[in-house]
C-alpha cells in the first residue's frame, strides 16, 4: 500500500512527543510511532516485522474463534497491517480482544468511537512514553483513532488525530482493515 503525505501541524512538530518521530521519505515528511508501551511498560514495537521499513506495532488478538498476532504499521494514520492468523469476526465486528503480546494485559476498554459513522463501544489504549497515549477504535474496519498529548492544546492533537491514509480502490469485502 502506498502512503500519502498529510499536513502535520507546525506546533506538533515543534514539540514532538516522546515516542513519535518524523521521517523523510521521497522528500516528504511523515509521523511515525517509534515507541509504544502496554500499561505494564512492555514495548509493543517489533523490530523483526517491518511495514514501510519501520518496526511494526505488535498486538496479541483474540477474535472469539482464533488468536494470534496483529502487526500494525507505525506510520501515523496508516491502517496497513499483517496478521499471524486469519481472523474471523462476529456480526458486530466489535468482538476483538487486544492484549500485550508479552504480559497479556488487556489493552481494550469501554469507550464510544469518536467517528459518528461507527457504533463501537470498545477502544484500544496504547501508551506513548510519559503521560501521552494513542486511542484506536477496536472495531474491525473502523479507522477511528486519536492521539492525546498533554503538552499541546487539544486543537493541535485533534488535527494530528485526523490524519488518516486510505486505500484507493478499497474492496468493501476486505475485513483486514481497522484497529
């Protein structure tokens, strides 16, 4: 999947939070997640699996039928991912349990998705170093996500949260997106 550059607010770049980095590819700047942690402090980045030449975010996933690992692209707003298994899902698409791949602590919690087009009541919390965090909708197929940065005004974090990359010519039958 090709990634497309999106405008990154200047205020965000001037005080880039720990755990995020700016990379330059093809003369364009992109935000990349460099370090994420579970609530117990385990690093969720996997150097052995790379997407777009960056370590992937590794999560343990249970879909009610199977379990395995989900590797998420570290480029902020990308929804590229790899699975170590073929996930199945229930009618609600909201049945995923997501855990730390090291200690098994749950990364999901009850929260309504911020997108009006989504009815999910479950989210995934990923901690950046310090007090900052990333929240993603846990529903398969939903691109809803946001970054909460304590040092920046909410409007700046909201602008960064709205950065999404979509697949052109997306096949609506493909449930391997979201999360």
